[in-house]
DNA sequence: TCGATGATTGAG
DNA sequence: TCAATCATCGAA
C-alpha cells in the first residue's frame, strides 16, 4: 500500500488536513515522448473546509453543481475555478456523520518533475513554484478535468502517496476568506517563521501563529 | 436573467 | 495597494 486509503480520509476533515502534511501529491502525465512521467511535491500547507458548521466552506449552503465532489466519495479530488484565473485542488475527507468536507492543498515542497513545473508556471523561481493554491494547480497542470479523480489510487493521474514525517506544525486562521475567521483550520509545516509566503499573510493580515 | 463575490496572483 | 477576470450562486 503506497497510498493512504479511504480509511485515512474517513476522519474529521481538520484531522485529515493536519495529517496530510508530509504526504506527497503526485501528478502523472504523458510527456512529449509518450512516456509516463511524475510531477510531485511534499504537502506543506493545508486548510480544512467543513459543512453546516463552516460558513466559509463551499458546502455551507448545501449541494450545488460546483461543490458536488465535497458531498461525494472521500479521497477524491475537488477542483474548482476561482477569481477568473485560478484552479484550486482539494481532497475530500470527512467523518461518517458529516455530509461534506474537503482539504485545500495550499502549498508543496517541489520534489519530482521540477523542470516541468517551471515550464507550466513560466518561472524559474523555486520559491514561487508551488507556494500558493493557484500555483500548485498550475505547476502540476491540474484543471477541472481532474475533478473527482480518485486520489487513493496510485494509478490515478492525480493522487496522494505516503511521504515523510513532519514534526513542526503551525496552526493558524485560514487565508483569503471573509467568514468563520475564528476557526484555526490552516496547517503549515515549519517553525512559524517566514517562508516568505507565510510571512506575507502573517504580517499583512495579522494571522495568529 | 443579473449583479456581487471570490478557499488568488503578480505587478506597481 | 490594486487590477485582472469569469464561473458560480442566490436573489429578483
């Protein structure tokens, strides 16, 4: 078993969000030579989004066309388009008594296929490659076509594999939302000091670390 | 149908 | 600090 199975995702969404840190997000693509290649990174930042208890969640008001994946099978991808520019990728996860839930993957430590990431991102700046939810999807070429992909299957074009143990985990408020600001459902690998990214939000938006 | 909004990013 | 940019959703 190389990949967390459905039992991993059938737990409270914020528990899964925390434990996804250190796992590997893997994108399988066919290159120009017709060979299967891997683009991957260690998950270093996540956020949990819930159901009726979470006004910031897409699932808060119930099932819609967009959020269908959040109500469907667990361990699936929930990919959505936002701000007219960007895709964001989640993994669906929730305990049995909850009807919807997903974990937003906000940042990676680039691991495999870094040249391809640079190509998709149109930049050589390593620090800017996957340091944000819109950057992650761009670097891994994740679009709506991968919505509801089975993330527990190592053969899937988009899936999650076991990775490394992480020890320093920071918990903060979630980024870029206007509601449910009290919930500390964001999880970041590190000591709390500045990756430039964490620092950007910590200083400008007064995120409690 | 229509207007407001957004789980963002990059440039100034 | 701000514009880009458009799919989605709830209200009309």
